[in-house]
């Protein structure tokens, strides 16, 4: 009887390990290895371009709409033309900025495995403004967004930086369901044998 219970638990553990190992590639993504500006850097001179470089070649065929690289100030105003250059593991955009203050470089890329990932790089600017900010990020080749500031009560919330890809959620839910099913089957099988 004890042998059957141990066997059922072993089957359940093996099924869980199989499911979880199948889900593992879904969580393997590119990681940020460098950026211009660097995190926490104080810029006294504006670089020619802002950029982020990942640890592996990006999925360039995903289309420019899947990528983002933009600068936002503490008031939620955006700077830049929205045009991106994607070369191997690096995404860049021409640099533009407002008056001295705290800024965030927001980025989103598509990993070689097809998953979008993103983040923010905070930095400080001490020089003069080179551009007028806009309430919305610019689209490359599109109309320049209005330059009015967002409502004070709205607070900024960038969903693209904190989004969890649906594919990852589906993998996790599927893995949990598969493990639960395997354990349930193992328990039913051991009870029937008694």
C-alpha cells in the first residue's frame, strides 16, 4: 500500500516536472545590459541618441510598433520624434529633452523568443531644453502630439512597462492546471487500488 502511494506521488512529481520544464522557455527573455543614459546617471551634455542594448539579438521582424524608446519628464511630458533604429541587440532614437530635471527613459523591445519586455531607466538632466514636451509620445512620421501638459489629477501610469504578456499568463495557468490534474489523477489511482 505504501509502495503504491509512493509510486503515485512519484508520477505526480514527474508530471509536474515535465509541465514546468515545458513552461520554462516562456520565461526566458532578453535582459538589459546597457543604456544611454545609464541608470541614475546625471547628464550634463545631451548624447546624440538614447539607446538600450540587450544581451541577445532582438526580434526585428516584430515591427516597429512592438518597440518603444522614449523620454518622459517628472510632469509626464514626452520628448523625441518616436523614430527608432533597431540594429542587432540595440534600439536607439535621436535624443531630445526638456529643461533641467529628473527624467525616465522608457523602453520596450521584443526578445528573440517573441516576448515583449520593457522597463525604465531614471536619469537627471542639468542642461538647457532642446525640445518642447508633449502630453503623448510621438509616433515616427506622424503628427506631433499636442504640447499641453496632462491634467494634474491624472497621475502618470505607463502600462506598457508593467504589462505581463498574455502568453506568459497562459503558460503559468496551464502549468498549474496540469500539475493539479496530475496530482488528482495520482490520488484517484491510489484510492482505487485500495
